[in-house]
C-alpha cells in the first residue's frame, strides 16, 4: 500500500485494545484535489486540537472516492504538510478508493431492507420535472429530487441508486458550536444518491460507513460540510450505526467572501521553513478564533501546538 509512515504512530500495538481505551476518536478527511490551503489547514488544526484537548485519538482518511476529481500525488503532499505542521495521526491512513467493497456491503444491506431504488433520471430530466411542478431553479442549486423513479421498480444496470425517504423526515441534532439544528430531508433534499450511475459511491454513503468502521465518536469539520449532516444522520440511523457528535468550524473565505477551494484558486500553504509553517498555523488559529499573544513568541511548532491545545480547552466547545 501507498502509505507514508507517521513518525509518531504507535507500531505493533493492537488497534482493538487502543480503540476501547479512547472514548474520543476524531478524524481529518481531506479530498486529495490539491495541497492543503488556509481553509483545509484550519479544519485539520481544529479537529486535531479538539482530539488532543480531549485526550483522544486522531485519524487521517483520504477521501478519494470521487476518483475523477482526485489529483495524483496530492494525498502525499497533504500528509507531508500535516507532518510539517506537527499534526501527527494515530493509526495508519486509509484511502476511500481502496474501500469500495465496504461501501457496497452497506448498500447491499439497504437494498435488502428495501430502503433504496434505482433511478435513471438525467439532471436535465429532473430539472424539467421540477420546472413543470412550478419550481424556480438557480444555476448551481442542488436539485430536490422529485421522486420520478420512486415507484417505477426499475432494473436497468446503468442506474443511480437513491435512498427512499419516508414521507416526513425531519432530522434534529445538536452541533457543538451552532447549537440545535434541524433539516427536513424530504422537502429540502429529497431522495439522495448513494451510488452514481457510473458506479462511484457518493460522499454521503462513504463517509458514514467509514466513520462507523473507524469508530469515530467526534466529527470536527468545516462549515461547508454542514448541509450534509442530516443526510448522514439519516444513513447512520437506517444502517443501525452509532451517532457521533458534530462540531462545524467557521468557514474560511477569501477577500471576495468565497469559500477557499481549488475552484477559487486558493494557494497551498507554505511549509518549506519552520517560520513559514508557524505563519500558516497562526493564520489557521485566527480563522478558528483561538489566536492570542500566547502563541506569538514561541519558537518551536511543538510549543505552539501545546499552547494552542490549552487555548482550545478554555474555549470549552
Ligand atoms: Zn429517476
């Protein structure tokens, strides 16, 4: 396997024993579409600090399930950047692209429980149905699936597989930073896709299966992923999984107010020197609202991180 050895990972110990000893297991799950930028570093740092502040474990999972979007080599760059920042992980890194049999097994369970159906609708066909129903559609809007294929009992080989939501499906949950939240999946999302017509598993299914199999108890991630939470809670429920706790970190935006991403040409962080790395960490800390004078005069990354853990603990999220 294409693994990058973590200098601080514990070798030889039984993962099963160590899991039971840790009531907190968190993770950072980047998509390898480019190097870490200020936004993804803030997510990495926030989830690492939360795990360390709770005496927990912190895992790294490469979310390359959407293989066409993956940029060759960026997984290794991300891992090197994490190491440069002193953000060491506790177990071997996993790659979603190597775990498709696990996602298929979860999908098989839902198929067997008659929680899914096959759908052959194109995006155009869905848009036409929604317009015919009187909906006004924005250009990049996520479409609320109108259920065209729902009772059609389709058997086509090349079809997407959607989850079949109940007629009312309001999910309520508590976000540690945002408080109590709720979403009506039936009216705000619609039956969503678990496996695409091209055979790729969706983020929604893969992330829920992985968080379950890796015994993740605490999810700390960027606000941009917040809108997926209710879908993931629903899948956790129907698959009979434990529900983790959620904390969504404030979104890091550029001067134009756009989310930092490859699409908005966000630059990769510079970890070439210790000074540059500390600069990147200071910027991430200010995005997370934990920057303070105590972090300023420190000369080593390890010192900086141990102070940052204490500041995080004081925040009491
Ligand atoms: Zn359809």
